[in-house]
C-alpha cells in the first residue's frame, strides 16, 4: 500500500480501528476507551503492531516523526471520539500517542547529525533529573478591552497573537496564566551504560525533554530504553548574536524503565552448559576462587570473600514489605602496594554491573547523590552507589570521601536507598548496591599493635555496616618475596598468566550473572551451624564488653547464601555455612580482637570501644568517684592524674591525657573552676 496515495491520518485511523492482535482482539479501540476510565491522556502503541500492519507507515514515524505523529494524534482523536466522545472533547489538545518497543536501538555513541529530527530509540542510564516545571501549551491572551485570544504553543519561545481576535488591538496583549493550559515538563540526562563504554572513553550523554504524563517516569539511576526525536538546540548566545553551534537533545516520546533483574548479560544455551559443568566439578568453589584476579598472587581469603560479594545473597522481602538486604559489603584495609586497588578494579570489571570510583569523587554527585543548580533549575544527580544499583560499587580511598557521602552511605549500606532533600527536591533513590571499599592506614603502614579504629579515620557506625573487613599487611619474608617477585616478573615476561585461570574472565562474568538468578534457602543443618557459631561468639565476650549483634548473624546468612548461589544450588548446605563461618572467623581473629586485652570477638573494636579501652574508662570513673567522696566535691585535676598513674592501668602520661580529654569531650566531667572538675550528674 503506497502511502502517498492515501492520507496518513486515514491510514493511522484504519490501523487503530482494524488492527487485531494474535488472539484476534481489537487492541486499540479498547485501549483508547480505557483512557477515559483511567483519566490518562496518552495511548501507548506497540511499534511492532504498526510494522505488521504496514511497514511504510511504521517507517514514516521514524523518518518524518513531526508530520506523522501529528497525523497519528488526529487519528487517535477520531477513534477516541467514537469510543468516548465526551472525554475526547475534554482532552482534545493534550491527547498523545506514545510509541513503545522500537526494536532497532541506536547506540547512544553513534547518534549524530544524521539523526536530527528523526525518531530513534536508545538505551542508557538516567543520571540526572530536574524538578518539574510547567510548560505553556495553550496561551490565553487578554487585550486591554478584556477580550480573549488563544494561541497554541510549540517551539522554544512563547508565541503571542499578532492582534486581538475581537477588537483588532495589536498591543497590550497580556498572558493570563489562569486561563492558559500548562503541562509538566522535565529535563533528564541520559548517559551511556557503563558496560557499553569503550575503555578509556568519556561516557556520552544527552539531555532529554520529557513532558506530560511521562515526567517522573524514570529516576536517576534507572536504566531505560526511550524513544524520541533528536533535536538541535541552539547553544549559548554570544552577546546579541546567536551562536552557530547547536547542542543535540532528545524530545522523548516514551520512556521504558528496563527490567531491574540483575545479570542481563545474554547467555547462550552452550554457555549455560559450560557454566553448569563448572559447578559440577568437585573443586568447583576452589576453581572459582582461583579464577579471581589471577594476576594477583595469594590473598585467597580476600578473593573468596569478593567472589561471595559478587554473587551476593538473595534479597528477602518480608510479608510486611520490609526488605532484608542481600548485598554483601566488604572493606579492605592495608599497607600500600598490596594490590587492594588492583582487586577492586578486577571486581568492578567482572561484576555483571560494576562501577569503580575513588572516595574523593570526581563528579558533583560524588558517591551518593546531589542537588545541583543549572540554568535556574534544580537537578537531582545520582552518584556512584545509585548508578550501580543492583550491582557492585568498588570504592577506593574510602577514607577520603566527602562528609555528605558519609552520611548518605550510612543509610545506603543498611537500607539500600539514598535519600536527598535539598533545593525543593526530596527524593529517595534505590541503591541496592554491594560496596567493596578499600583504604590505606593513616600512618602509611598498618600498626598491628593498635586497633582498627586507631589505624584508619572512618566514622564508627560505617564500620559496623561491613559484613567482612580484611587487614592486608605487607610483612616481608624472604620466601614470599621471592615468590611474588617471580610471579610479577613472569607475568610481565610472558605478557600473560603463568597458569591459566580455571575459568576465563568472560565466562566468569557470565557465571556470576547466571548465579545471581538463584535464591537458595537455608537447610536445617546450615541453620544449626550458623546458630551455634553465633551463640559461641556472644558467649566469648565478658560482662561489660560489646559482643556480636544480630547483624553478625545476618552477615553469616548472606555469606552462606552467596556461596550456595555460586555452587548453583538452591539450598544452603552445611558446607556453605562452614565456609561463611571460616571467613567470619578470620575477621574475628584479625580485626575483632582487642590488641590490648586480646579479647576475641570484641565487636567494641569497631565502635572504638574495645575491651581495653572500656576497662580503662571504668577504672578512671571509679577513681574519680572515690576522690569526690560522698559529698561530691570537685576533684583537683593534678590529684586525679596522680591517682590514674598509680592505678597501673595506663602505659604512660600520654594515655592518661588522652583519657582525660575523652572524659571532657564526651561531657562526662567538666571544669568547675580552674583546675577542679566535677562529674556530670545523670
Ligand atoms: P594498593 O592499592 O594496595 O596500594 P595496588 O593495587 O596499587 O596497591 O598494587 C600495586 C602494584 O603491585 C600493582 O601493580 C599490583 O599488581 C602489584 N602487586 C601487589 N601485590 C601483588 C600480588 N600479591 N600479586 C601480584 N601483584 C601484586
Ligand atoms: Mg591503592
């Protein structure tokens, strides 16, 4: 059917009225009738259907969208008029047709001037969204005699009537906002997907205009497929003159948020078989660990933990809607040059959805999210942990992050969302992201005689959000040095690995994506093991010290479930439980042991209150109370210090001074008169 011979609007109308889907139903009259019921103003048309009906008609929508869409809207209005006449009258000027499912996606990177004023479909990630602003559609202008003249609006600048329709007045026509019609409008910014970004390139982005009922269809961090018309918009004006340089943007017609299910990497049947075979191998788990960052020698338990993080535990949603996080967070602290950054890079590349960032942050949005102001509009911009939603954010130099990010991460690491309220924008963004963080100790090298909190500067509550923390120390022994040197030299000489990893990089990536689909459940045996271990941990800590909390138990469940996932099992076995326990136990030995009292499983370490410290605190307070006596008289600092010294609990004067500073800072004692202190009464 040649298009030229018939009017486009007639063809569109015929399509809408006569198109039958596979089950023989007339889909579109039905959909249009629905609009009246739901009060919606857009009818969604599946592009496939048009192509099936008439290829040329479909083509015309892409190549000449402005004319074709106008005709399409007219046709839709005609059909709506027969289906729901009065509603059609109400929404006459705002009825819209939205095209869904244009299958030929154009890579964002290759959109250029040849696409100007064409309808295209592109996939990408929304990184920014502006506040909603009213856009004038139908202007009501009033002359000085009070007559009304209406002008339909399009284009960038406002269009005014040349003269009043009733009295021919040409001046003093004022816009009457109350009688004008506005629709919501919003600017979004869409960016290339990180996995499609060629290495070493800057991601390409487009500003996207969204109007009417598709505003707020997508939030920063969402992955979308959108259809729209590419437009050229004049860039900044240079003084009075207009610039010759234009910027392209997309006028969106339809925005579809992509399926949020993880691991959208296509996996062929053959690959699925390969994956299943890997899991069947008797040393399957060991072989997977061995395939992690094969260029890095040793660090097996770190590799094992990161492997678990990449698979993650399944998220549990309780009947009341509470979400229990399945994502595993891991923190690597250690000496410089022990391949921490290298590990993070590998993890970010092999993760089905990974991002690598430095805590210092390179964008305004940093790690979490920010509200920025551009051309008088407030915009919400997503940071790394939001963009890596349903994936992994590898954050190097974690201790150097900005203060805003710190507080945002408190929320993110437990609740899996980032909330921002600023500049009139209040939003909660999804950030179901596993965090793999790394930091160097403050003094360059990790001091094994000090607790973790004294080795790094990180706000205390953040530390408790990590499921596992590793301390990687560079402790040279001749044999190890030799091994590492040989390994590094071999890799360089052969320009490859000395022994090939059992599972190659590309397959490992697919393996991980595949494993994420499994939601294993705990077996009774696994449950018993985890419970035993947890209760033991609770017991090992003495009165007045801080022991394991239910958080630890949840961590164990996540780790064990992730291990089951990696083995492609839908049950968490005893073996998985033991694997999780062994990793947790490593953390208990290395991190959660007070360096002073050697108390094991002392979770006070993470809170900056290890057993030793708490002991000293209570001794100090006892001494202070004795000096006060029953009549609670002020205590002279000089005498207090002498008594603390005599107690033998403190190594030197420095430690005593620190304790006193702490008592004052935390408001436990206060200076009553110079040199004399009182206790704050509870
Ligand atoms: P960090 O971030 O811990 O300071 P890097 O990741 O930057 O350290 O590592 C420094 C360099 O040393 C990297 O090139 C890394 O490959 C190498 N290296 C360090 N430890 C190992 C190891 N165990 N095996 C192989 N290479 C290593
Ligand atoms: Mg580093």
